[in-house]
């Protein structure tokens, strides 16, 4: 069979192990960690999904090698608990039984130990070890590791690798990037030692080389070792790509795959986890440069999810392997779809950071577009229904589409009624913001998936009790969404006002100076977009904070963008719109004019309860989902849509 993406589908041999294609699942830590530092019962399923989805390698993470100097944070994984090897064996099995190579990331966070502690006060009592004595920007002192401690850590890498091999892992990844311990030794910014581990690059490389040698001695020849590094650190005082090249050259004799990521957690997630504001593949150039100077295969990573782009990266010789993290949460089946040429069915990652925000907030994993993530143990198959029913879904937004799709996949006969002429609901408005294109595309993908699953879509069809009586559904899902709130202010219905949801249709009306009324997520993102377009943007918010509805990982990045592109007016209440802009009351009670030719109204949404009230008596089984129940987000709409359909 001719593959649409031959390079992505080609096998690769590393050491003595053959990998079925070039798409690897990058490490993503499970959150399910028991009190005695073992992986919990939910973990095998978390990794298994990506093995089943066709990735060639799935890397489990983050196995702490030396808890005596590292695991100062509450939740970590190590192999020091007697009997803990079994839990890792289950993980390796779960990956290997689907034809993927199980790998495990060996890690030491060094001076970052304790980063994830929610109780920040507890951090103060911890001891953090790094290459050198210093005080972290958050006030936490770091102690320099002694030569004896370094010897112990090096030994621990080897011992842990040997145990991992015994558990059934067929590759190990040594984490040498993102600002963790190995990277801290490599970094001129953090390593100020004057012994044989500091100073020259040769000395800064010594720790990494000893670690890799220890792992190699433990696993033997032919067992692949992947070295994860940052191609450049991207902060002042850190190393640049030129030194990154020399680091790769300095370890290549000891490893089988050089995995080039970027950046350092010390300075946020902008580089390590490219946000929606950065282009896809923005770190590929680092791998491409390194690849020119080494003889070992090179992997690249960073917001990759488009088969055409990934195929080009391999075909043009920029890298030998592409790795994905978030893209494979969004759609674990991505590699299988690439192999089968079904790329129009790929559900793309939104880069919304829900996956990363859940860990520090609820200690779980979630993915906005994939309701299975973190809940795999509850079942990952959409099983056929015992009795096929007539199902009607009202509302063609994201929740309604997910419900209709899932119900159809279960074999039900599904009709979706949408009162407008287009599917997508609120996602339609995202098409005007290039950095939110993936959200718009989610609507298109769900529409395509519904088509393939046989859902009958009736556009321009309002659901009425009469119509429903005629259709006689046995199950009815109400997903009627929400409507933008337009505050009752003088001038708000003027020609110079655009409701944020309509911005995509009324872009041309927007002048070169804009006041955005409402600093929630939608208002902030629209304001950033307008600023990026070169407009003068004022962002007005009644409360004392912006985007309080935004998750804790996306928010800091969004705030950087807001600072860069807008002027913010907090504690300002809109009073009236005039031809000159928006008159507000500031916190002193004074009236001020915030100038702008156009006012964008982004003050939130209200549930469409009237539709629900009119229809909830129209079938023997009825479920309300998404915004019509309570205005929320895509994550909840998708989750509720999926589960409503499973309940039919
Ligand atoms: C939910 C989540 C958990 C992660 N956990 C780890 C980890 O334990 N170890 C690690 O080295 N990287 C971790 N990463 C970083 C990823 O491996 C990857 O470098 C990053 O997400 C960028 O790749 P992407 O753009 O394909 O998501 C994690 C990323 C995510 C999204």
C-alpha cells in the first residue's frame, strides 16, 4: 500500500530495537501516584491509549532516580519502595502489548524539586540540591551537591535503568533538558562549580556523560538510550544553539537518539510547551541545526500535530523522528490515522493547557477535546448499544456534535437539529483569531466525524415541540448553548459596537483603535489578537483581575500577551458608548473616556434556558448538556456530550 506520509510511516532502528514508525509519544507524567511512590492503578491505561493509537514508542515518566536528593515534592515516582517494580511492569506491558516500544524517562529535578507543591509554604522547609549554592528567585535556597552525592546520583541512574529494563522497558530516556538536574549542570547560568563539573563545557558535560555511562553500563549494548536536551535554553545567561550543538556532540557516543526540545521551566512554559501564540514546530530549527553536526538520529518536538508538516520535517532531513505530547492526548489515534491516510479525522490539540493545569489544581489529567484522558480506567471503547434507538440532538455546537457522534458510533439512529445555517456553535467565532484556529477546526473535525458516522444533520431547523413530536425520539439530548450578554448601556447597539461572538463576521467594521469591554478569557484573547493586528487596544474590566476564568497554565502566558498588546483598565465599569469610545466609572468614582473607534462587547454568555424548558418534555429520556445547563468551557461540553451519549 502506498502511504500518504511515507517518511512518518517508515520504521527506524535504534540500538537493536526496531520502531514501527517515526512518531513517538513524548513523556507526559501520569498524575496517579500512590503515597508510597508507585504508579497507581489508573496509570497503565493512561499510557496504553497512545500505544494502541499507533505511536512507535511511548515514554512513561517521570521516574525519579535519587529520591534522597530529589523527591522533595509530595508526589513523585521512584523504585525505592520494595515491590514497586510490579507497578512499572504493568505499565511496560500495557505499552508493549500494542506493538509500541515502552520507554521510561529517568529524571532528577535538582533545584526544581518541590516545584509542584500546592502548599507553597511547605516548600520553604525543603532542601533543594543543584550544581551550585544559590537562592532561587522564589526565595528557596539551593545547596550544591557534594562530590559524594554526585557519585550516588550517577550510580542511582544506572540502578534505576537496570530495574526499568527488568520491568520490561525496551528503551530509557535520560532527561537532560528543560532545566532539570542534568541540564542544570550543562547550563552556564546555573553551574558555577569550580571543580571538574564546572567551568568549561567539557567540565559541565561531565555529569551528563557519567550519568549516560552509568545507564549504558546497566542496560548493556544495543539497548537504546534517548537523551532529551534543550537545543538552547532561551534565557539570558543560558546556553545558545551553538553550545547546544556541542552538547549533542559531547554525548552522542553514549546515546542512540538525541531528542532536541527547548527552553527551561525556570522561565515558564513558553518555549518548553509552545503555546497557541507560537507557530507549530517553532523549535524544529534547533533539531535541524544539531542534526547537521552529529551522526546519531535526532528527534524534534514542539507543537507538532499536522501530518504534512511532520512529513516535511523528516523528508527534508531536519530530523529523523517526530515526538508529540499534547497532540497525542488530544488524539491518541493520530499515528494510526496518519498510517491509514485518514488525517482529516485527526482531532487537533488546542494548546489550551487544560492538560497541564489540572495537575497542580486537581491532581488529575484532563484533555479538553478527549474525554478519556485521565479516566481511561473507566473504559476507552465506545461499545455498540444493546438496543438501537432513535436519538435527536438539539444544537450543533461542540457538545451537541460530540453527543451526536458518540451516539451514532454506538449504532443509534441520530438526527442533529441546528437552528442556524452552520455547525460549530460558539467555535465559529474563533476562526477570526489565527492563534485559536484549532478551536474553530475542532468544529470542522467533529462535523466530518459525524458525517462518517452517519449522523443526519438538519441545518436551519429550529427544534420545536411539534417537530420533536413528529420525529418521536426515544432519547433527546439538549445542547442549545448560550447567548452573548449585551449589557443595557446607552449606545451599546450603535454601529461602532461589535459583540465578540460576531467579530468573525464583522471584522471589517472594526477601526484601528478599539476598546474591548470585558476582560474575561474571550475579551483578553480578542484584545490580544487586535493588538497583534497593529490596532491600539484598550481592555476594560470591572473586576481587579483579568481572565479569572482562565486555567493556571494558560493564564500567565495570556497575561504576557495582554501586557504586550493592550492597555489594561481594571476596576472600570462601562457606563455608555459614544462616538469617541467607552465612558467608564473608575475606582475613584470618576467618569473617564476610554477612547476607541470601535467597542467590542465581551462581557460573557447566558444559558439558553428557554429552549431547554420548551423541549425537555419531548422524549422519554432527556439529557441537558453544556452551556445551556451552565455557561462553561469546551472541556465540559465535550465531556458531557460524550457521556450523555454513552448513557442512552
Ligand atoms: C500533560 C503533560 C505532562 C508532561 N510531563 C512531562 C514529564 O513528565 N517529563 C518531561 O520530560 N516532559 C513532560 N512534558 C513535556 C512534553 O514531553 C513535551 O516536551 C511538551 O509538551 C512539548 O511537546 P508538545 O508541544 O508536543 O506538547 C509534559 C507535557 C504535558 C502536556
